[in-house]
């Protein structure tokens, strides 16, 4: 029970007065005091990790509303373009530094591929060193910083850097069941005709047990694995059909056309479970994926590892447990390229 409560605390609470989140409704009243204390203790440990990087973070506000966050680089302050651009010009968007100083927002450049706006650093705020950024391994702990000495959120790296462009992603061509199977594996609710899965002999109601020798226990694990593969790559699976296990089955992954389309309304509803997601949240050329439960208006926040070293900048919240980060070195390359406007 203590582990469950602590997990909820990490996911649900920030000790920051500016960014504090309410406890979720499912938390029982008798657990709330314990959860609150555990969360407070947890953030006392991780808050020092953001003390230095927070000097290079800003908050964009329109009145009392937080529009987005920002990270100071030597090319300007990067933030989420789609969030900044949709605010009315009459809203008087301001940029607030860590010391509380307010600055006007002057747009310099836009990079469409990552939905990044570059804002002039009119306050000459200290910049992060993008070239000295690190790329943590999958499962590593990372922390999001705001423009204060307190962390915004914490979580794990869930998928290694990869392209989210459709042409760069390998597809199996199946619809997987979200329910966990008693004997493990992932149940296939549908296999598209002519897809990679169909060519390998997979059928509806088959249960995939392993991929490249690693056991898969749920749909998310299977999807995360597939999202790291390219069209044309070969994987090896084992699956169960009518109680009989077939192992060593080779599957050459296809392209997007091999997978049935999910109705956009249904997909959007699934993504929004757990809060608002960013309108521009997919299709990035290369991003690191995290399970941090950040708010959509935290885009632009700098991300650090457990040593306080820069990992990158948050570019999108795509679902309740999926946020995307552009790595520092990749951001450095982008800012040295020709902007789209």
C-alpha cells in the first residue's frame, strides 16, 4: 500500500506554490495526509536538481493564465509556437523570469518541424549549454524545471529517441486489445489484410507473447517497441493460438498503409484522458518520450537528469502518460538551421 500511495504522490503533486496540482479524486480521504507528506518529502529531494537550470527558464503569461514555459538558449528563448500563437494579441502576453521580472514577447523565428518559437532574449537571461546536454537511458529518472527553485514534475524516460514521422515508423498492421491477458501477451482483435502481420500468418485472436526474445505483457509495451522500428526491419515473435505456441516467427514490418485507421474522434478522446493535450503533439523528427504527467502549458520547460544536467526541452504533451522532449544537442542543430519563418 505504501508503494501505491508513493506512486500516486509522485504523479499527482508538485510542491511548487505556482504549479501545485490537486490530488486526484480517486485518492481516499484517509490516504491524503500520507500522500501529501510523501510528495512533499519527494520534492524536497528533487527540487535542488533544478536550482541551477531554473535560472534559464521563463514563464509566458497572458494575464493570470500560464500560456507556456520557455528555455533560454544562446539563440533566444524557445517555447511552444502553437500555444503562443493562439493567444489574442490583445491579451498582452508577458515573459516572466525567475526573479519575477517581466519582459515583452518578441517573436524572432519559428521551426515548424518541432512547433518551436524562438523569442528574443530581451532580458539577457543566462542560457543553457545545449552542446553539453545528455541523453539518459530508457528507465532513467528525469525532472522538469520551471522558473523557480521547485520542480514541476518528475518521471521516467519511456522510449529512446526516435522519429514520429509516419514514413519513418514500422507497422505491424494489427489492432491490439487493451485488456491484460491472464497468461500474458497481447491479444489481437484485428489483423489487416495484406499487412506485415498477415504476411507472417498472424490472425485475429492470436496472442503475441514475445518480440525479439523479450516478453510483452500489454498493448503499451508492444506499441512502444514497434514505434522504435523502421519499415522494412525484421522482428521475431512468438504467439499463442488455441493454446498452441508458435515461436521464431519472422515478421518484416511494413509502412503506415498496413495499419487500419482509428477514427480521429476516438483517438482524440483517448489522448485527452487525464487532461488537455497539445494540438501539435505528433510527427516530430526525433524526440525522447517520457511518462511525466506534465500539463500541456508546460511545453518549453527544460528537462534535467538526476545530476541536474540538461536533457532537453519539452515540446508536447501527447497523452496522460506521454510527453515528448527534444534533446539538447538536437535542439542546438535545429537552432543553427534556417528557420521556417
